[in-house]
């Protein structure tokens, strides 16, 4: 089987020894649990989302993620950090638009009322709306780090930064990035890494970490290299 990328560049997948659907990647399999050597743990408990997530780094460049949501334990996710983009994307959204709208609703009607005295009853609606917008802005604000699959825009996991323990979050993100770089230093150069990356993404799709559509997208990205 081959895939034409350009008229002058064909990738023969058979010659790259693309692993079959048994997901074996000679020497690149996830280590058995009894061989895990835990390098560090990091737990995040988010009361507003009612979730608790335990991240465990092990064997240099692997990450296990255990999440409890509303007292329900979700399936464990195990990632080979070798195939994660080494540059996490920091996302900040403090809902400034909602804050601005809320402040306008709280101040403008009051200013008008002070200039044109009238029944204060009509102030109730904008004040209540403004307070609701402030509550929404507070609840819906976001700040997190997204770790994406290598050579794609598919998010594999997130680390929330809406916490008072910012130093611990930064230290954990830094440790994960070091694990990514450690794993990628072992990858073969050029197209030799394609079958390894595709096999890892296939494993993640099979285990439900990413969707089948995400897997196909990532696979095509790799085949275009």
C-alpha cells in the first residue's frame, strides 16, 4: 500500500513496517504495570467541575491519567509522551466581555437614574442581569494548558491552571515537557518515526482517548510529511 503525497514523493507504508492492528510496536509498547517506575505524581481537584485527576509520570516518558468525576471513576488513560507536542498551548479566557457588560448594566442605569429621578423599580432588571453576568463570568473563566498529539491539533489532555497552586502547575507542566523531549530524543529521524507515531495514535483511538476521526486526521498529517 502506498500513499501519494506529491508527484515526486511517495510513501510506501509497507516498507515502513507499519504495525498491524495488533498494535505491536517492537520496543515501543507501554511497559507492563509491574514494571512502572513512578517519577512523580500530581493531583488536581476542581470543585467547580467536581473532578479529581491524578497524573502519574513513569519510566521517563509515560503518563497515566486517572480521573474521578462526580464520584465516578473514568477509564484510565496511559500516554507515551514521545508522541505529544513538546509545546503545550496555554489558553486563557477570563470572560472580560461578560465583566464589561455586567459593569455597564450596574453603572449606566444608576447614572441615568441619578440624572433623571424616577421610580427605582426599573433598576431591578438591569442590576439582576448584571449580577448574573458577573456570576457567569466567574464560573466560566478558563486558564489551562493543552497538550496535543505530535504533528496535529488534537488535544490529548489538559492541565488546569485555575488554582492557587500555580507554582506546582508550572513545575508539573515543565516535568511533562522534559519527559516529552526525553522520549522524542529516542525517535528515529525522518520518515522512520511515522509507523511508530501512527501505531501509538491507533492505540489511543482503540482505547477511546481520541476519536476515530481524530486518528484518521493525525494519520494523514503524518503521511504528508
